[in-house]
């Protein structure tokens, strides 16, 4: 027989509800498992991409830092070389073409007539110029000689006998302003001029100067100077007789113009005017216009027209002489 305590314990146990068994975990379907795997793979790929990007950025920063360090090292080396007296390193460049220093030309013209008139006239002209960045030296000369003979057998007559030589030195202070001096001598026996000596001192103003491929295309210069000249006059034709000399002291104004019309043809104009201010009123002027056509590298055909004017010529002579010449020119 059970005791009262045992009976009480059994009554208590009978009143406690029974705990239901825990069901096993539910098994996920295969599609869900595959989706989770793909999501995990995508996350891994994204992490790998971000890691590669960070590595590339780090490499770029390292390269930039290395370049800066190299540049600073080069600067330090240059400073050390300068302190030691070594010349700085200069990058090699193509050598520049040397400007042409010398130039010159020689021209000749011939006029020969036969038949009712037997005439032979020869003209010569030449120019030599040496140029540096600041200095220009120039020598120019010209001459003419001609005879005419009566076809019936009479004596020959001189129709041209003249020549001139001028030397000029010029110092360029800038591209526009220059100072120059010039001396010269002229003779013209048919104009009763035995010798004219002259000297000039003045300023040159270059108003236009254009060059293309180191070749002159356009040039315009004016000269303002004081000119001294003395004419030793002597009558050669028709009879010889001494004449009184004439002094000229004048302000001089001149112009030199050159223009390259195209690759073959060029035009030039040189002129000056000199009004006398001492003694009797007198004006002396000269002009030469020249058209030049290049035939080859060194040969050219030219036509020139020259005018000489003297308001007070020797007795029996006219004021104006003109000369038209056609000839060949050789450039040096």
C-alpha cells in the first residue's frame, strides 16, 4: 500500500501536460539553394573587382610618386652641376641655316645699229654687298660708252662716255632706323662733266621690309641726309675748253624700293633729289627704274630706264639726260 506522500506525487505528475515532440527542420527546396549559391558567388566577384581597383589605384599613386622623385632628383643634379660650374644640358636642335652675307650682280647691255647708221653702245653695271645683323657695306658702279659712224665714210662720233662709282656704309640701330655715309664719283664727258665728287651723311628709315623663306619680297627705305658735291667741268665736245667748277651743298632725300612680283619677276626704283642751299638756286635729281626677269638661278634679263636732271647745266647742254638699256645680268 502506497504511502500518502507517494500518492500525492502521482497526482501531481498526472496534472502536468505532456510536451509535444519537436518536429524536424524543414528541408529547403533545391532552387532556393542554387539562388543562394549564385548570390554568394556574385558577392565574391564584386569583392574581387573592388580589390583589383584598389590595387590599380595604389599602383598609379606609386608611379606618380616615383615620377616626382625622379624629377626632384634631376633638379638636384642640375643644381649640383651648376654649383660645380658645369654647363646646363641643352636639348639638341636642328642647325639653323646661315643667312646670306654676300651678294652681287654684273650686268651688260649692247646696242648695235648698222645700215644707214653705224652705232655701237655698251653699258655695264655692277653691285657688291656685304651684310651682317648690324652693318651693310655696298659698292655699285655703272658705265656707258658708244660711238656712231657716218656710213658714207665720215669720222666716228662719241655718243656715250660716262661712268660712276659709289661706296656706302650703313649701321642699323634697329629694324627701322639706320645711319649711313656715302662717297662717290661721276663723270659724263658729253655733259661736260669731267668729275663730280660727292659725300653724304644721313639717316635711313626702313618703312617696309618683308622676307619669305629668307628671300626679300618687299623693301622700302627713305634716306634723309646732307650732301656735298663739287663738279669739275670741262667741255669735251665739239671742242675742248675748260669750264668753271660748281659747288653743291644740299639737303638730300632719297627712296629705294624693291618688290618681287612673283618668283621670276622683280621691280626696283632708286631716286634722289638735292636742292642747293649755297649760292645760286640749283636742283640735281636722279632716278633709275629697273624690271628684272630671272632666266635661271644666276642669269636674268633686265630693262632699265634712267633719268639725270640738273637745273643749271653747263653752257650749251640740256638739263635732262635719259637712258634706256636692255641687257643680261649675272647674280652672284
